[in-house]
C-alpha cells in the first residue's frame, strides 16, 4: 500500500514548530499497515496547497492519503473544504466513529470537521492536528483501512 501523510500547519511549514503529528502517523503506518512507499510533506493552511497536494498523490496512484491539521473551526482551518473539492465519494462512517470515540476522551472532539472520502482509487482521511488527536483517531479507523482500500480497488471479497 502506498501511503502519503500531509501535515497542514502554517507554523510547521514556516519551521517555527516541529511537526510531531506527521512523523507519529508514519510510525503507526509502518507498524500496523503493509505499506511500501510512504510520501510525506508539510504544507501551509492554504486551500490551494491542500488541493494540489491531495491531487498530486492521487495522480501518482497512492492508495491512502492521511492529512493532519486544519480540521478545527478557526478561520485558517480549511482542510475539510479542500478535501471536499477533491473527493468523489464521502465515507461518513469514518468521520462519525472518530468523533464519537474522540468525544469519549474530550468533549472538544465534536468540533473536529475532518472529512473522509474517495478520489478515484485513493482513500483520503483528515485527522486532527495534535499528535495525540491524530494518533488516537488513526488507531480507531486503522482496522477498516485495508479492507476499504481493497474495495476501492474493486478487489473481490473472500467468500
């Protein structure tokens, strides 16, 4: 599975703060998923950058793109809007379970606006920007990712 991790953070992009979420996500992917190539980049909270990055990895045939950051309610949080412009089909079950399980840990989880969907043959998942929020949300959906990617690639189910 080819996986890309895109950190969306103005401060990390400007090198004012080290990106901790992206590397934490990559570590989980290496341990838990059968991944081959792992792409990684840090970009600013700019809708055009996000759209361009998502389309770039989709066009290269990546199976999974995980974003971290930009899912909140501040003016600069535009990751969901950018993702909605790229995906063809939305997978609300991923979004719902991340918010529900996140709410068990903090009531602030309900303000996360992360989107999950499909662009061509690529699964795109928006995670929160904090390392803890990103890794906890990823752990919740991780068991469903391989099967979802198989289905996106129209692989038949086992009888």
